[in-house]
């Protein structure tokens, strides 16, 4: 079974895949793809390697696999390598394909051979087989994708495949047989096709499949250009019209060298899906000999032949532009063999040259029936199986089978086969999705109706409650607005009263300041009076002392007068009489002085007592004035504090009025919004009631 396994030539980049199924749409065999998951994966053993999905994928989720990196590493390691170059090289580098030979030899390739000459040998092999076996039809096999298609999907056509190698394998076997100096060298095939790797594996020859795309990418990355290299001729003989092999009909046009009527019995067909549809139904035509008119099928996978292979940049180019240099090369090649000779002699020369490199049996090719791979992976369902899937997908009448290819398959039956084999799912069918959508819509509508009925009753009840609440709220808002307006009026009156109090306090403040000043002045005067009373008291004490002195002098004078009277008595009447008179007067003066001194002293003591009482009263008054001054200062400070507080209250009152005005404005807005909300609630209620009537 190991020989049935095909080497992967395409890789899936899952991170780039968007599951668009475009790869399934362009795939000629469909069933190698699995569209069940989030990415479209594929079975490499069922994949033809045609590369259609690579070109179709806009997201670069499919990429080709070749041996370019191994080839370059081997060259760097000094491995002896020769190259064979496919005829499609004429479409590259502006037709300067011989410069490409110079590039190859510059990077270390020892020799370069032209596969076009291998194509000449291939035609010779076909003609030899035709002459020897005379089969009813020969299916050309240069394209490895078509060979894989027949081996896996149409094994009944294997007997009709040309039992000869492709041009590439012809040239490789030619080198091994007729160029012994290169017999041990590794061979690198410069090709336009990823699937060539499988052909090399099948025949056991060929070491590296190096694609044009990989070389172009390398030149671009290294900023290199073929134009700077010198042209170098191939190391094998030149081909003639087989240089056309890369173009559709190239085989047929080469056969025309031997059979001018070749086009009348050659079916030229290429491109997906045409070639696969043709091969799929070819066996019926072969068996019905009356319908068969072709003995040769010149077939290629790609619409532009190998010139537009998946590993070339040519698929987006116009076909005339692509084939221009191929046709130019054909003219040059044919002219080379006709030089100084007629057509017949040129043909003989070429045939003799081909005979030198052709050997019977050397280029024979056999094929493997790989249909078991398909049978292991894909079950062919019965009609009952298909019908069951169709019923599951709501396909009961002819109109239900859209065959729209939106799923990626050619028709609804292919899609059903994929679903049966677990390679796709009904959800990727447009018809199924539409029906499911309608059913879900109906189901959802029923569920929604049920929910609406449930919600309707509850909503009506809640809306009625809400409207009642909104009405009550509106009433409260109206009452609040009235209260705020009343509060605003009261606060404004309060602020006016506060302003009146503030003005009175301003006036009182002036009086308190005057009282404080008067109290300070009275205190000063009381203090002065106290000082004066103290001085009077001190002077009174001095006067009392003086009275005592006067009293003492009066007493002394009285005594002196008594003594004088005594002396006058002693002196006689004459002398003593006058003296006695004087003495008497002195005593009388002394008595009066003493009496007056006593009275003065008594008065002074009374004055002193009064002064002491006045001093005590003055001291008490001074203490009282100190208290008055202190109280006046406190009153001034308190009045200032009260005035500041009243001023703050006045300012606060103004702010309260402003805030009340703002609140009043907001309440008016709330009142308006509440009224609007009430009306909106009633409108919602009306809408809910109308919703009930919707079917």
C-alpha cells in the first residue's frame, strides 16, 4: 500500500484560511477537500496537485511545495547537479531563456539540458507505440495532474494512457543512458508545475523539482537579474517544433511533422473543468466506437498549458503575450533544421538525430491503479443514502435542487456525497440555510407571539401602575413647586429682616463705639479725681497737723499769758497793769486761737472723713468704670461678631434665594418632563394595545 501514498505538493496555512470554500469550487475532484470545520483541509492522497486552489485563494491559505531550498543547499555543499529546463522557460525573462542557462551555471549547475528535446523523443515513443500496438486511442500523459486523476478517479482509462514517459523523464533517462559523464549527478528539473515531484517519485528518477516561481522569488529577494548573465546554449541537441510542447496543442503540432492530418484525429483539450469532464466520460465514447473519431488526446490541466502552470507568474497574463516568445522560438527552431535543406531532408536529419538518443523500452512507463485510495476515503452512496440526505436538507422537489455551486460543488448530488462522507455539512448549503432560516423565523415568531402575550399583560399592568405613579409624581411635583415658591417668599422676607437687623447692628455698633470711648474717658476722669482726692486727703492730714501745732502754740501762749499776768502782778500796777493787759490779751488770743484751732481740727477731721469716704467711693467708682469699660469692649466685640454672623446669614440668605430660584426652575422643568412622561406613558400604553392586534 505504501506505493499508493502520494507525496504532498500543496500545503495548507490554517491561519490564513477563512473557510470560503473557493478552493472546493475550483478543485476538479472536490472530495479531496474537507469543509466540515473552520478551515478547509484536504487529503493529499486524493489531491491531484493541480494548484487550482493556490491561484484561487485570495488569502494565500494554500501554497505549493517544491525542492528549491534543498537544491540551493546542495549547490552550496558542492553537490554535482545538472539541470533540465521545461519548454515553458521561453515565456519567462522576456524570451531571454538562454541567459537563464548562464545564471544556472553561475550558481554551480554543471550542465543544462532542454526538455524540448525530450519532447521530441516523447513524440517518437508515442508513434512507435501507435505503430506497434495500434490502440483505439492514446491519452497523452505529459501532465502529472491528469495522470493522477486517471490513476485515482478513472482507472478504467489507464490502458489508454500512453505507456511512455513524459518529456522530462525522457530527457533524464537520455542523460543517464547517453551522457555517462553525468550518470551519477543529481538532476534538478526546472518546471512550471508542483505535481512533477510525484511523477519523479513514480518513475524513480529526478532529485529536485525546482519551480519557476521559487527562482523568480529568489531573484527578487536577492535583487538579482537574468539580464546581466551571458546567454549559454543547452548541452544537448536542439529540438525542432517540440519547443511548442508547453502550449496547448503542442503535441499535436509536433505530430503534424509526421502526419499532416494529425489535427483531424487529435482531441486538443485543456483547462479545468473542461479536461476533467472530458476524461470522466471518455470511456463511454471509446466503447461506443461509432462516437469516437479521435485517436490522440492532447490534454493538459492548465488552460494555457504548461506556460500557465501553477508555479509560474503567467496565469494572470494575456495568452497571446504568454505564447508570443514560444512561437518565436518555434520559428527559430524550425529554421535551424531547414537551413540549406528542404523540409524532407531537414526531417530526415532530425529523425536520424532522435534515433541516436532513442532506444526501445528505455522510455516505457507503467501506471498504478490508485483507486483504492479513493475507495478507502470516499464511499459511493446508494440512492437511498442520497435521498435521505436530500430530505434532511429539505430537497424534495425538483425546484429544491438549485445546483447553484454556492457550496463549492458542481451540483447538489456532489454536496450530498460529501456530507455522507463527512467532508461537508448541510449548513454550507444555501437552500438548507434558507429553509432553516424560514423555519427558525416561524418558530421564533411563535415564540415571540407567546412572549409578547405574556409580556403584554404584564406590561399593561406595569404601565398602568407606572402611569398612576407618574400622575402621583406629577401631583407631588406641583405641590413641591408651590411649597418651594412659598419657601422662596418666606426666605426673601427673612433676608429682608436679616438686612434690617444688620442695619440696626451697624447703627448700634457706632453707639457702642461711642460708649466705649466715653467709658474710657470717664474711667480716665475718675482716675484723675481719685488722684486729686488722694492729694486733698494728704493736705488735710497736713492741716490737722498744723492745727495741732496751733493748738500747742495756743496752749503755750496761754501759759505764757498766765505767766505774764503773774509777772505783771508782781510788777505792780503801773508797769504790771499794762503788761497785765497785754498778758490778758495774749491769753484771750491764745484761748481764741486754741478754740479756733480746735474747731478747725474738728472741721478738718470731718473733711478728712468725707475725703476718705470720697476716696473709697472714687476707688469703687473706678472699679465700676473698669468693669463698664471691659463690658463696653466685650459688647463691641460681641456686636462685631453678631454683625459678621448676620452679614454671613444675609449672604447665605441671598444664596438660598438663588438656589431656591434654581430649584424652582428645575422643578418647573421636572414638571414639564413629568407631564411629557405621562403623555409618553399613555402613548406607550396605546402602542402596546395596538401591538396586541398585530398578527
